[in-house]
C-alpha cells in the first residue's frame, strides 16, 4: 500500500473517531440540565444543554407581591430573565463541551473549526 493511501486511511479513521466523539458530546449536552434565576432566586428556569425549557419555578412571594396587573408584568419579566440566564448557561455548557472537539477538527485543517 502506498504511503498516500495509508495517510488517507488514517485521516478517515481519525475523522470517524472525531464524528463519534461529536455525537457523544451532543447527546451528553442534550441530557444535561442547567438553571438560571432572576429576582434573587424568586424565579428559576431549568433548560437542557440543547436549550429545551424543562422546568420553571416561581416563589409564591412573587405572586402575592402587589396589584394583579403589576404582579403579572413583574412575573413575566422575571420569567424572561430566568430563561435567558438559563440559556446563557446552556450556551456556556455547549462551548465548554464542544471546544476540544472543535479544536481537534481545526487541527485537521478544516477552516473555521479551530478554537479562539
């Protein structure tokens, strides 16, 4: 077998291994839950690493805090802030988990896939 074919076989095997690692990392991210909160913990949102909202808790003190219209607006604002915070945490989780894989793919000479 020529050296070029052997190099290509090795590159393909390495690419398959990287693809498997990518799939495993994506599955692990999708199973992992992170949370974000707002209002000093009065509202907490839980999302998966894939960004799916899976839980929301609202402290009863928020509901009892004032006139209904103002309370509803405050709850909506707190929920939005908590979900945004949770999604920020999910973004950080994905970046941390996928960083080594992107770096390795960038090492294969694929443009745009290397780390910062």
